[in-house]
C-alpha cells in the first residue's frame, strides 16, 4: 500500500516547483503569480500546501505579498535573498563565530582586492570620508558605525552584488558590536586605525594584492583574538 506523502514533503515540492518556474523564466522578477487556487491546480497539490509554500518563499525574499493586489516575484536582488543570512551571524556563539570570521576574512580580502582594481574616484571619496570620521572620534558607537560603512563601501566598489550581500550579512551591526565590544576593551582602536589606513593606501594605489593582504590581516587580527578568547573560556 502506497503511503500518503507527508504535508512537509508536498510543501517542499511546491517550493521547488515555484523556484523552477522562476529559474526557467516562466515567472519573471516583478511578475504576478497566478492565484493560489490556479497555481495549486497547475502543480497538482492542495491549496493549504501551496499557501505554506508561498509563505516560505515570501520569508526568503523570493515572493512578496502586495495588499489587495496579489503575490509577486520580487526583483530577486542578492541583498533581499540573502537577508536571512545575517541571522546566522547574529545568533552564533563560540566556535561558530570564529568560523564566520574565517569566511569573512576570505571574502573580505577578495572583495578588497577587486575594489582596488575597480574603485571609482567617487567611491574612494566615500571610503575616505568614513576613514577620516573613524580617526577623529573615540566614541565606540561612532567608530563602529563608520567601520561598518567603510567596509560596506569597499564591498560595493568590488562590483559583485552577491559578495557584497554575503559580507553585509557577516558584518551585521549586532554581530560586529558583540565582537568589537571585547576586542576594543584591549585598546585595539589604534591598531584598527592603522589597519584601515593600510587598506586605504592599497585602494588609492589601485594595488589588488596589497589590498588583499591588508584586508586579510585586518580581519585576521580579530579572528585570532576571538580564537584566544574561546580557548581561554
């Protein structure tokens, strides 16, 4: 006797089918979905399973509900699709935090190298603005805000939206504040400023390898500090 498929399995199949329709171009970014009923009939599943699939894809940023208008495919921007990625950084502890910093070091160094090759004068001016602001204050909150903006501008200058979105998730304010709070208690402000200055010099020189090394060293310092904190705990 054939077993009846579990609801979760049916819902997952509906999610995969809708994703396939988008990937194949049957549904385009910004396009309105067929009604819940029509889509359920088309895919051969119940309306309740279709409702759950639509809800899940909405949470993931693939679909959006417009009041009184229906369900639409989003513009599928990397930032929207990877928004939930930041939750991992916000909630992780201990060794998982070290893993996240390791990933960030790899991506940040690559993004900074790309930025050194591609950065425009206007983008460089934005980076310099935040560097100057960091150097003219001792307020931890202001330094954190400009540090986030400094790295965000560099990631955008790399010209890879997907990488920038992942780094944004790895560099959420909550995550950075948790790490910075302990790191800066050890008087690391001046070292951080020197590291930022080295990154900036490499960007000004349009030297990708120097930029890669400076960024890797910068994130690597925090990574090593965090490893030592965990080993002592």
